[in-house]
C-alpha cells in the first residue's frame, strides 16, 4: 500500500528560503486548524468563526 502525503502541505509555500502559511490559523481553535478562504472572508469550519477580509476599494 502506497503512503498518501498529508493534504496540509498545500497550505504552505516556500518564499526566500522561509516556510510561509497561505491561510491563517483559527484564533479560537488554535494552531493546526486552518481557516477556509471564501474570497471576501475567512471561515473556520470547526467552530464557525468568520473574519472579513480588508476590501481594496479606491
């Protein structure tokens, strides 16, 4: 049976030799629980916490 890599690695990217997260952790649930990106907001599927993104209107 072949080992399947963890899907959490898609939430990280290497920039300038540093490992950076592409999505924030949930402030209620703590480290390890990523928030979903819904375009205009971030949402935690575990506890329901929602944060609106800053709009870039000119």
